[in-house]
C-alpha cells in the first residue's frame, strides 16, 4: 500500500512536469509567437515563473519517492536493479540537471531582460529555454515509453 502510494505521487508529479512541458512546447509557445515581443516575452516569463516553481516541487517529489521505492525493494538484500529502473534513474537525474540549468541560469537571464525591457535579449533566452525544454520533453517521454513497455 505504501509502495503504491509512493508510485502514485511519483507518477502524478511526472504528469505535471512532462504534461506541462508538452503544453508549453506544442500549444502555448506557437500561439504566443503571434504576439509582438513586448507582449510575448513578459507573458512567457510569467508562465515560466509559475511553471518552473511547480516543477521544482515535482522534482523533489519524483526524486524522494523514486529513492524511497528503491529503498523499500532493496531492503531484503540481494537486490539487482532492473535495467529499465537504471535507465529511469540516470535519465531522470539528467532531466533534473537540465531543469537546474534552466531555473538557475536561463531564468535569471530572462528576469534581467524583462526587468530592463530588453525584448530582443528576452526572445533569445526564450529560444534557448525552448531547446532545453524540448530535450527534457524527449527524455521524459523516452523514460515513460521504456518503463511502461518493458
Ligand atoms: C532519479 C529519478 C527517478 C527514480 C530514482 C525513479 C524510480 C522509480 C521507481 C523505483 C519506480 C517503481 C517501479 C516499479 O514499481 O515497477 C518508478 C516508477 C515510475 N517512474 Fe520513476 N524514477 C525517477 C524518475 C522518473 C522520471 C523522470 C520519470 C518520467 C519522466 C519516471 C516515470 C516513472 C513511471 C511512469 C513509473 C511507473 C512505472 C510502472 O508502474 O510500471 N520516473 N520510478
């Protein structure tokens, strides 16, 4: 029961993280591209501030529940981690590193661009954020495919 509750929290957090990236990448950004930079950059800044805050919480839950499940299964001893779990853990840590780069470095640059009203610089940072989110979306999708198919 505890194991299933941990897995539920784990997957709910993944839905927020990966689903939010899919929404931003495929629906919000293409529609926002129609706006002039002076409106688009502050809009995307406001959306990303809120979304990345929620992803920060999701990352904490994914990591703690994932490690707790591994701890529970390995408690009896003689535990060999299945390869799909290894793939999920390694790729998940890579996704978290990319999230940290996005949150700590790119968002700081976007904050500065918005504060100074430099829409060209803001647009350039948004393009970089888009690439990082695209990579994380691919990695997250790959994890879900591997874990659910194997
Ligand atoms: C370092 C981070 C992570 C660790 C340590 C971890 C660990 C785990 C563990 C131990 C399970 C239970 C597997 C089972 O009972 O069969 C699990 C389930 C799952 N994880 Fe992760 N995980 C991590 C990150 C991720 C990420 C980033 C994703 C997706 C983007 C993900 C998606 C899933 C899914 C969909 C399940 C349910 C699989 C099933 O019930 O068949 N995990 N995770």
